[in-house]
C-alpha cells in the first residue's frame, strides 16, 4: 500500500493541531471566557444539584448535533451548486461559475440577515462555553 502525499499532509496537519491544542497554543480559553460571561447566559447551569449534569448534556448534544447540522447544510449547498450548474450549462455558460455564484449568494444573504441569526448564535455559543467551564471547573472563571 502506497501512502500519497495528500494523506501525509493531512496526517501532519492533524498531528500538529493535536500537539498545539495539547500544549495550549491555540489560546481559546480567553475567548471562551468572554462567551461564557455574556449577561444572557450568566444564570445557566447554576443549580448545585444538577448544574454539572445539565452542562454535560449540553456539551454532548452540541457535540452530536452540530456536525450533523453542518453536514446537512453542506449537502443542501452541494445540491444547489449542482442544480445551478445544470441551469448554467443549459444556457451555454461555464458550469464552474455556479460555485462562486452560490457562495456569493450565501455570504450576501448571511450579511443581510445578520440581525436575525447572530444574537441567537452568540447565545448558543455562550451556553456551550459556559457548559464547558461548568463541567470542567465547576464554575466560570472571571475575566481579568
């Protein structure tokens, strides 16, 4: 069995990421603290009896559902790109143009509707960050 260069590159990036994460070189803790101390999420997981188990359940649900949701979104985007590619080829334009066209449409749509999805997304990320700190430390560390 022959190992291709792309597989070696992927393996190298994976190992480098794991080592950097283990050493603490990514610096995610301060950003997570900012998310976890948002005013809207400061009351989450404060129950002394079930706070840590609720935090663990939140982390498990996020860990399982977020990749599934990302996969569904990517699948829908691939179907839209392929459908637009068929339409573009039927009018004698290059099919490769469908990907940048859909990408620009998605970015433009996300930018135009930022007020709708951003607060909810920040609240959800804040809950996950707070759940991480509550489950690992028992409390959320203060921001200095």
